[in-house]
């Protein structure tokens, strides 16, 4: 149950943080969620990764649908990949940053 709560909190705060902070503010919120929701280190990493991966990939799909897939197809053509691969890479980058931030938050909790 704590795992699902951590994923949902990470995604919700990761969405809200860039409204008030720089784009990397989601990393701070991922660390705060890992501090607040006590889990093992690997679960904190997976929760941080999954929360932001789902958020960023979902937002990329939403934005892509809003412009009839034109921008995604052009950018994907520049990189020589398909559009879905580009969305997965986008989600993966956000997920890795968030996962390591959550891992840092988990280890910071252990210091106290």
C-alpha cells in the first residue's frame, strides 16, 4: 500500500512542482516523498522511477495528441526512431532522475 501511495504522491507532486519551481523541482519532491513514506531503498527507487515515468510519458502522449502527432513524428525522424520510442525515452529520463532522487531521500532518512 505504501508503494502505491509513494507512486501516486511522486506523480502528483512531480506534476505540481514545475509550476512553482524550475523544471528539475520534481527531483526535490521525489526525495521528500521518499523521506515521508518509509520504504526499503529499492522500493523507493522503483516508486520514484514509476511515478515520474508514468507522468512524463503520459504528458508526452497528451501533448502529442494535441498537435495531431506532427511534432513527435518530426523529432523522432531527426533521431531515427519511432514516436513511441521517443516517448519511452522521455519517460525513462524523468524516471531515472526521480528514482535516484527518491533513493537519496531514502538514504537521508536513514541518516537521522
